[in-house]
């Protein structure tokens, strides 16, 4: 039976953040949108609806900052009547090396302000996650500064293949379920 899924790509608005590590979730949305335009929604999100096999993916990115994402996501989920078990959140993950991918259900926020906001507003952490590895900074660089920097040259070259693999993982999660998608995509 066809279902509607809400796929959230965490990130910050504005050109200065567009190509930063912290916005990797929104890079995934761009890949999944297949060139379709995102439109403003009354939930303070920008959305784009696409088909994935027989299911509909509502791709969504906040027009506000990452630490304020929860309220708009809750409004959007309520508007579409999408339950927690049909919400997928794509986000940057410092604790995974760059180009690493992990799919999971639930868990803590690990200090990620976007996840904190979502969990608080949704009332639960039991939503799917696409943890997109960005690695940790070298030396003494503050992780908060690191996530707001653009990718290094070598990372930029590898990024399109990584984003494409994450998009395939998102589609597999919807089509095949978590266990099979984890087996095929977690690395």
C-alpha cells in the first residue's frame, strides 16, 4: 500500500551555509528532489513532493535555523498526518568518518541541536535517521566551527557519489524497511 513519508534534511538557511558540512542533509534533499523545485509551506518549511516507487516522499527543509527545526517539522507532520514511524531525518554526523553512512531508528541527539529540537517538538526520538559522516576536525578546531565550514577539496570530489548513495539508502529504507536497508548501506 502506498504511503507518505516525511524526509527532513537538516541545515541552516542562506548562501553562507549552503555548502557547509552542517547542511549535508539538505544536499541529500536536492539529490532526492531530482531537480523539482521546493516551495514555501505554511509550516515555515520548504517542501517538494516526489514519488519513490509507489510511495510519496515529502522532502522538507526549514526556512529557520537548525536549532529551531522541531516546531516546523511537527507542524508539517501534523498537516500531512504523518506518524513518527514515517519520518526520516538526514543530518551531519561528527562521530562518523567522512563518506560513512548509518541508518538507524531512534537514539540520542549526541549534542546535535537540530536533533534536540526535533525530539523535543515531536515528543520522541523514535524517528528514522540517516547519519551522514562528516568526520571530526583536525587538531584543536572547535567542532561548532568545523561543521559550518565548507568541505575540503578532496571531500568535494567524493561528495556527489556519497550523496547519491545516501539517496539510494533513503529510498531503500522506505521500500524495504530498516533491517534490509541497514544491511545494504551501513558501512
